[in-house]
């Protein structure tokens, strides 16, 4: 059986994959990033109303220029199907 081709957005330069640890309000989250740091992240306005987010979801985070080790923006949120594909390929653990 042949595996289907799934198109999944991967992190680009300056972006990191992270997992949501805690939802702190409508658009603020505490995210554990792949580089070992926990960042307070927000969803920008253009993206905020389009999605539902829960603790445990995987995201792509872009750290801020100011305080890059503590804060960032959520650029993309993976669906469960996409997260499963990333796990099978070994991109996330």
C-alpha cells in the first residue's frame, strides 16, 4: 500500500515547533518550544478568530526580536492529522 502525500508546513528560518502547555486566555498561551525554552505566546489578530486551540496542540512559534527567550507569536497550528504525520516522520517527539 502506498502512503499518501501530506503537505505540512514546516518551520522556516527563525521559527520553532512547540506544544501548548497552558491556555491563559483568549489569545495567550504558555508554549514549551523544541529549543527547551517555555515562551508566553500570542495569536496575532489576523489569525485569532479562525481557529480553536487546546492544551497539547502543536504549533509553530516565531520568537520576538525583543525578549526572544521569553515571548513569541503563534504562526501556525497543526491539526491532529498533521501532528500525527510529524510524529511518524520523527520531526516532533
